[in-house]
RNA sequence: GGGGUCGUAGUUCAACUGGUUAGAGCGCCGCCCUGUCACGGCGGAAGUUGCGAGUUCGAGUCUCGUCGGCCCCGCCA
C-alpha cells in the first residue's frame, strides 16, 4: 500500500500553519456527512484535526470520503485553512483550523469497533479487556501510559544522578520458601526441577551489595501467584532499591527525594519533607490499619479503662480475655435510621465482627441499645472520651486486639466514604515504622517473618529474640500514600550468625537454610557490608498520580480477577509434546 | 477457600407477582440533507436472555449446577 507519509501529527496544526499543504496520517475518529459537505476528525496519539471534503471542489474525492467509517486508517493531504468565523471548536487544540482535503488514501479499513473510541464511555471491563488494543486507543489510557512512561524516565534520571547503578537480575531464579506462592517454570534439561519467577529481586540485590555496587536500583517485574485485587496483579512492577552503609534515615532521604520529584513533575505539587512518621502500633491503634489514609481524621479511641467494671458481658468478657473495646465517631450520623445502622452492622459482621454497639449523641441526650446494661455515667464518659459532638454517632467494636482494630479501620474508611470526608485532591504521605519482626502462625505452628527473613531486628530489641520473639520490632518501614502501601523495605541482616538465628526462629533448620538460602549465607561469609533498601509499588504510584481506581488502568495488558488475560486468552493449554519435553504429566 | 454483586441485540440498559411476537437509547445499514463537531430527518436489520439441567401447561423471570466480569475477606515475606 502506497500512501503519503505525514508531515505533521493530528494534534499540532494551528493558525500558524494556515495555507500550508500538509499530510496527516491517522484513524477516522468521527464523521459528519451532511449530504454534500463531509467533515471528519482524524485522530492520532497527539490529538485530532477536522478534515473537510467538499463535493464542489473534487467530486471523486468526496465520493471516496463518503465511504470512510470509524477507525479506518487514512492518509489525507490538503491545505490548512482558518475555520469560518463562529465555526471554531474551542474544545480541541486544533479547533481554529481545518484541513481542506485534496488527496485521500484509505490505508486500511476497519470493522465497526465493539465500543466507541471515546472517553467516559460506559462499557464493561470485560469487553474493554477483550479488545484491549481498542481500549488503549482511548485518551485516558493513552495518557495513563504516557504518565507511566514519564515516571520511568524520572526514576532513571533521579537514581542515575544519585550514583545508583541499574542492574538487571534474573527472571528465572531459585524458588525460595517464605512469602508469596511462586510461579514455577519447569526445566527441560533438568527433569523434575523448576525455576521460579522472582517475587522480588531481594536476594540478588543483597548479593549486589556484597559485590560492592553500593547503590543499586532496577525497574523490575515481579510475580506472585496470589489472589488479585484492584491494586494487585500477579505480575507487577517494582522500583527496587538497595544501598550499602546506610540506616533508615539515609533510605528515607533518597525515597523522599524521588517522591517529591515525581509529585512536582507529574502533578506540579511541592511536597513537604521529611514525611510524617507513625509507628506500627500507633497506626493500628489510631487508624486500625498499617497503611492509614490520613486525608481524614476519624481516629479510633480505646475505651477499656472506662469499661473494666461494667456488667455488659459483650464488653467485660472481651476485656477479661485481654481484648480491646474501641470506637470511633461517625460525624453527623446520629440521624442514621434503623436500616442504615443495620447496614453498617452488616458491614462489620462481614469482616468478622460479633456485633456493633452504637451510641447516638444529640441535644436530646444519649440514645443507645446498651443503656439498659451500662450506667448513664459510663455512657457520658464514653461520649467525652470520644470527643463526640451533638449529632454524632459513636460506633464501638469489642474483639481481640488485631481484629477489633482491623474492623474499626475498615469502618473508618467506610464512614469517610459515606460522609464524603475524603478530599480526592489531597495527598497524605507517611512512613510507618517499627513493624513487628515476627508473627506467630497458628496454621504452621511457628513464627513467620512479617517482612522477610533478611530483615534486621532493632538492636535494642535483640535480647527479646530469645524470650519474647513476638515483641521484637523490625528495622522495617512502609511508605503510605492515601491509604495505599506504595513502598516497603528494611535494613537487612548482614551478619551470618544473626541470619542463622533468624532462620532458627522461623523454624528453618540449618540444613534447610543452607539448601534454600545457602548462596546468600555463603556470600555473607566474604565481607558483607551493612545494607538496606526498599521497593516501590510502581503500578500503584502511577495509579494514584493518574487518579485511577485500579492498577489495571495503568498497565497495558492487565489480567482479570481470576488471573486471565481476556485478549490473548492466557493461560491456555499446551501441546502434549511440549509437556513431554518438560517431563510434566497433567492429572485429570 | 469464603462473602457480595452482575451477566438480555455490537453496546448500555428495560421487561409488574412466571403468561401474547423480549423492548428502548447509542452504534450499524439504506435513503435524504453543503458548515457540522453528540450534525439533523425518515426507514431498516439486528437476540442460543453466558452455558447446562430441573420445576411448570408455560421460564429472561423460580431452583440447582457451571463459566465469566467487578468489589471485598482470607492470602499477598
């Protein structure tokens, strides 16, 4: 197919190009055939331009133009003219001019697309994903991916300026225990053996520190075979960072520098540094989450001290068992109807709450179903403790420590959404620090690492390792933006003895540790520098900076909730011969 | 693994308690229309109601199963 190549893009012509003869290549965005004169918009990544076909000027050209349909790929040559007075389109950059066509080539026809290539279309995500190449033509997705591109560039430039070395690590690696479920890749040459796709380049980047690279970063694809969410895909992108001879403050400084630059260049927003810091304990107890959204207040308050002696069994039993009774204030919700309260009770029950106690506080007094069991004085002390005001609704949950706070944390967000307390234009960043190092897993009857097994305990908690392991705090930190975890990392263990001790606490025997992580332990024998690092959830950052609700909208070819790719229909079955080569038999 | 919600024309939706030939907007096709930009006017085609069973005289509607989309819990070092 011969066609004239473009001299300009569809987004750049304006009154400065008047009377020039130009050629545009692109897609037919829309057509308006008035019987005589035909207008079309021709569209490419850069914009769209109105093209005019006038039958009086060129009959055969006009006849050809009348066969144009949506999404045909064309080449149009013509002269740029100022639009007649009053005919300008102020909505688009090229709206003051139009192209009077003199030549037209239909480069490629197109079937009618299953949905129009327009913004703000109301189309099921299923259809959009099946025809992803059409969805990606829409301006929103184009702009999202362009922002993503700019963030790659900002990242590379920033780390390069700060003496970091970009190093690629293997995609085919050793499967290691702990952490997420691995994606496995069978080995053809080694029957019965498997590679794993990296959940993150964790061990490699630590070894790069042993190798002396001092400052490493990588924009790395990571893979985790776990269930999906709006902000979780089985394959996703991390900005992976590791540094030698550093402590937490060094990491924070580098990270904050990058985030500040991203916000300035993408949003034009100057963030204040240093970012807020909240301990894990405070985050849980005040906000019911280790990734609190600080765009609104609604803090959780503990009521145990006020309720120790009360008759009300729901409270007293929980307190006796060492649990917590805590509550939060739903502002201006005292007018909630019975069914609205039933509704939020249902909400917390779905999260596993036994129930929800409410207190309405108005100028008429205190109204609560527990007034039968709890004295007026205690109810008043609760209202005081909660700092409730007339018109507020107090919601109280009683359960064990983590469950009660988790439920209140979810309720906090629910109330904020219902009461419209979240300012979408606000960005609240904070560090969450002092995570526990270990947590006990009843299913596995052993401790498991909260972050990962290479995370250093806090030095001042070292002696607790033998006595109260669950009390040991980790040198781990998460960066949180508007209730999303956007980065997480730690200062690592670089001492072989401490690493071995960690493995033994995790119930990993010496021989198992040697088998699974021997290469790392061996590397540590040869002079490992103190080091630490962090990894950013790149997709989530792009999502938040583009104002999208799902990372699917910032990933070119994402998977559905059931980890399928609807466009290319993967995963799919493979030939028997392929399986044979890989020494794999499928159980049916 | 669990909870919720949805699945009807290309698409977005409608169809009262089960009841005539499953409708509408947009899109598509045809005709008319020379300054539109959500062009307009007239006409038309378009359906395995996701799939499979069952209940019933009769199922888009009820029941069971199954497949798929989305949200959440678990899970995600």
